[in-house]
């Protein structure tokens, strides 16, 4: 069996052959660079996801504020209509208006 790591058997134990220091340093450097690249990509993806989520939340908040403004305007208009209707009913139902004399021949001014 030929592996990258040469193995020898001695009394049932597996003993790895020793590697030179330069091979160990090159392997450590390549693992370090790989780890750093992986972390850089991972943090980049996390940053992009967070930025996208906050943009989506901002857009949703803006849309909800616009809806709220429209509903408040609609509410004010409905309240004004209610006040107008109630005031007309109060004026028509008041005793002062009922006691007034209606004109027999109204005269209108024309421009």
C-alpha cells in the first residue's frame, strides 16, 4: 500500500515517516491561506446577507408608513363627512329653523 504518508508497521503500531521542516512549513502555509480565504468568503457572504435584509426591512417600513399616511388621510376625510352630516341634521332638527317662515316668492339675484 502506497500512500502520500508513508507508513511502517512496528509491533502492531503505525508509525508515520518523518517529513522535512520545509514540507511541513509549506503545508502549514497552504492550510493557513486556505483558512483565511474561507473566512474571508464566509464573512463576505454574511455581510451581503445582512445588508440585503436591512434594505428589505427599510423598504417594507417605508411602504407601511405610506399605507399609514393614506389611512390617516382617509380617516380625516370620513370624520369630516360625519361632522358635516351631523351638523346638517342638527340644523334641520333645531326648533329655531322650524319656527322660521318660509318665503312665498323667493327672489334670486342674477349676475
